[in-house]
């Protein structure tokens, strides 16, 4: 499995385990607000908002919290002024990082991101030097243990409009154009499959990291994810599964 995919899976499991922590709810609420502000408050017409709502529900966020966040995004309720910023950076081993931030204080966020990058051997990159490595896509994850017939799932997804199926991984990953995410997700869910859908970025190419660079990289990713303003960190690294599990265990 590509390292960036496995890291995302570990991160999502950690989010579920830490769902009661206020910082998790803060990140989810901010994502809902920004998604509603950009694409409107109807999740049926706004794939990003729908994905954010589903993640909030998976984290057991109360319905009232979700509805208030949507209304703040659409302007029906007054809320804090949020800014969505993307930082491009390089990590140890030449790994590219796409750091998505939602913040009420741009100066604070910039200082925190720079500090973490410097501490763990990374550095900010010029705008455009990293973004070309990634493509914005709809991503649907389906747990492999829940799938009896992978070929059947693949045909269902393709018929619904999916672009690609990565069935050599766990979970099985289905890639769509962002605008087709809802249709493909609904088709798969209606067929009885368990799904986790989101709009994010995927790398066009990957970089293999090992040894000291691997340890520094995972420490860097973990530290960035712990920042309240950081919504998501997308990277293009590959790493041996056993090595990743060992390093992650040491991080706690």
C-alpha cells in the first residue's frame, strides 16, 4: 500500500478514537462551515459538504452542531471569519506536502506550520512547486472485509461513474471526479456496502522513504495533524507497512 493511503487510514481511525476531543469537533465544524460557504447548504448539491457531514456523524457530532455550522457557512447565523489556506512544503526525503488549513488567524497558522516544518526537517515551498503533484478527486473507501466480490463492486462503481478502482489495498479505494462523488457513493451505499467518502487530493507520483527520513516524516505529519488549524495533510510518500507501523507505535 502507498504510504500516504495507509497514513490516511491510521489518521481516520485515530479521529474516531478521539471523537470526544474538542479539537476534532473544531476541525469538523470548520470544514462544514467552509464547505457550506463555498458550495451552499444543500448536501445533495454540494459533495464537499455532504462528505464533511458524514465525517461529523461518524465522529458522533450532535445534529444541532452540524446544522449550526451549515447555517454559519451560508450566513444564516453569525460566525467567526474563517480563512482557507493551502501551504505547499517539502518534508525529509523529498516528500511533497499539501497542507490544508482553516483558521481565524492567518498569522498564527503560518507561524505554527513553519515551526513544525523547521523542527522536523521540512521547509515551505514556493506556490505551485508542489500543487502540480496532486489532483483533486472524490475518494470512496470500502473496507475489504465487507466485500465478498471485488469485481462486482468494481463494475458497480464504474457503471455509476467512477474513474479508477484500487482493489489491491485495504480499504478498497474508488476514485471519482469530485462532481461525481455523490452519485457513485450513493450507488455503492444503496447496494449495501459500507462507505467513507470525501473530496481530497491524491498524488500523481510517490517517493519512497526509509530509515531516519521515514521517522522524521511521520513525526512531522503527526505534529502537523495535531495543530488545531490544520484540516488535512496530503503527501506523496511510500513506506514499508511494517516500518510505518513500528514508527507509529513509538509515537503513541
